[in-house]
RNA sequence: GGCGGCAUAGCCAAGCGGUAAGGCACGGGUCUGCAAAACCCUUAUCCCCGGUUCGAUUCCGGGUGUCGCCUCCA
C-alpha cells in the first residue's frame, strides 16, 4: 500500500517518494497578517496539518515551514486606516493566528518565518536574479522578466500568450512587459521600508516564499502547498524565481486545497460574507469546525452554512459519545493492558488505505464511524471482554489523533462535588423507586448542562452537546 | 475567450467498469421505571443524449447546469 498524492503540476495522482528517505520537507503558504484569519485561511491550515500528521503517523520526520507575510500593501493600508505601525498590526494578528489555529488543533510549524525577518535572504535572492539577467531594476522597483523563464505557466497549465491578456500594468509601474511581476517595490513616502541595492523599499509578495524555501528547506523540496487560488500567479511566480536560479525543480509535489463557499457563494469582502475563525469558535466547538473541514476531500470546494455545521455537531458528537462511553465502561472495570490487536488492525488498515489515496479524510472518517458502530454494539453486551473495549478505544483515539481531532475534553472529566452529591442522591432515590425525585434531579442537572444516562454499569454523565 | 473543477437519496458526502461507503434528518421497532445513549429496520432507475463494453454512476463524445482561476484572494 503506497501513498499517492495529487500533483497540480502533472494533474495526476502520483506515488509519493521523498527526497530523503524517512523525511518530508514541506512548505505551506501562510496568511498575510493584516486581520483575523477567516475560515478560508483555516482550511489549508487544517488540511495540511492533517497531511503532516499523517506523514508523522507513517513514521516520517516532517520539516514543516509556513510563513507569515508581515509586510505588503494590505498591511500598509491597514496601518494607514488604523494609525498603527505595520509591525504592530502584524504582531497582533500573528498572535491571533496562533490562537485560532491552536484552537483548531493545528500544530505549530517547525518554523514560521516572517518576511521582515528574512530580508537579507530576500534581497540576496533578488540580487542573484538580477545578476543572472532574470530581473531588472526600474525606477527603484525590481521586476522579474517572466518571458525569460521558458517553463512559465507549467503549474497552472496556461500558455504564456493566454496569460498575456490578463496581465496589466499599474499606474506608476514601468515594466518591460506586462507579464513581469515585482520582486521589489520602491517605498512611497511614509511607507515602511528596508534598504536595498535598488533603493529603499519592500519585497514583492512572491519572493519571500522563494527565499524562505531556499533558506529553510533547500533548493528542491518535497511538497509545496496552499489554496487553489495560489496556483496562479503566486506559485507560478515562485517557480519562475526559484527554478531560473537553481536550475532544478522547486518542489516535487504541488498540493492545492479547494475553497470554502458561504451558502454557495464565493466568500469575499465585497459580498460581505467573510467568516472569521475568531468569531466562529465562539459559536461552535473548534473541533467540530476541524471535523467539518475534513469531511470533504481537500481538493473539493466546501459549502459552509449554519445548517451544515449543526449537522456536523451531531455527527462529531456521536464519535465523542462513543469514545466517552468506552472510557466510562473501562473505568468501572479492572483495567487491562491487553488489547485485541485484531480489532485495532481491522480499522487501521482501511483508514490507512483511505489516507494513502491522496489524503481521503472523508473515507478515513467513515472508518471512524464504522468502528464507533461496532464499539457501540460491543458496549451493549455486558460480557464483552475488556481487551475488545480497550481496542475500540485505542482505534478511536489513535485514528482521530491522526486527523487531529480531539474526542475528549478535559472539562468532560471534571465534576464538581455539588453535582456529584446530586447524582448520589438520585441514585438513592432510584433504589427506593422514588422516580419523581430522581427525575427532578435529572431535570435539574440537565438544565445546567449535565446529562445523566443509566447503564447496567451504573450512572454515566456527560456534558450536553452544544 | 483560455484553463480547470463539480453534478450521487430530504441534506452533506465517498465510490469511479461488475447494479451504490459513511454521516445528519425523517419514520417504524428493540432496550429502559421513564429517559438518554445505543442497536435493528426503512429511504437512490448515480443531470440529459449518444457511443465503447458481456456489463457504465464509473471510460469516450456531445449537451445542460453550477463553481472557480486567468497578476498580489486560502
């Protein structure tokens, strides 16, 4: 069973072969930190974090680099509007990014380089391009000579002449060719700037990724990833920059995630339907959001709505409940270290098969539900051996962990003494067949979000699903 | 105009040559003091028209619909 990944470069699923055995070097384009991230930014974060976790699960050591674009036009505009310096805005939203992605259980990258902290490498990179004749200075700007790079368009599968029609020249720019793109932009009065051989200014958008990939991962890496919209021009331009200099492939595999739509419409500022993760996690369990994102194959678009998210709450709750019920049952019996490996393997195999098929998390999640159903059947039998129950618990914990889904909340295991007393009182009442008293206590607890369930192994409680 | 994706039950979503995974919702049942949780049962001529094939949801051609990219939007 081998891992296959869909490569935008070839438009085919290809067998994944790492450059170095046992190692994966991947780069994921990160956000421009001028605002809180929206769910569209969350998707690549979640999806490629899952890719990373799966590689690690398979025993690879992953060097995962993801940048912060902390200087560009949007940051400069935000700075003007708010009257706050660019670095301060960047700092604010890098912090927010970390909080939001952490809530979604996205692991921190091995390195999170920032454009402003990579300035010497960026300038050196541009310098080499100029020396090699691939770039030229013009009125303090530096542009890449797109037509010089013969393979331009290979990623987006566009011929350079077709791209020509869309190219444009902004006011104030003086390019040799409309297709040329900026590597360095001269600072306008009052703008944040860095010194360079071409005067004071700041980097263009694409060059930071080329410089960072080179700095942290090398001339050729295994995987380069990002949102589908980055295919062109961003990644195409990165390829042009890096490959014209290094004369070797920038990345062997290019992965792109599909977009998120809101009620079947594109999410955009002009429509006014941008949903920020910052706001969404106040309303929904972040784990549910992660789960929802992973229920669809990463390359396909996902529609987003409250109704769909509510369904996801129910569905994810089912996995949590099964997980919890297993833990509860094992808690009440003598625990054993032995577990039924046959059961574990029964689900591990199809799970791996699903993930090996271009990270088909939809099918992987279906395996989780299959195991949950079988676990529930096992739970209903009073004579099920602990080795089986422990195996189901292991399956759910291990496989959900690969997807970065947390099935257990810390808060689920803490019960204050007052509630505990009430539960005991209710048990007393039930023994005495005072059901009215027992039910009243149950209702009371329900009102405060504690649901009681009577099982052959005793009363079981859990927090209500939101 | 160029390039591409998608179209599967009420909803979401896998499958992609041998007559359809999984989830949510609905209905019926079992279990329970009553519940809850859970389990069982029930629900699909796979957008249309041609073609290839013993056989197509799956491959090819043509439609229709829909979404996206085409210079700084994940």
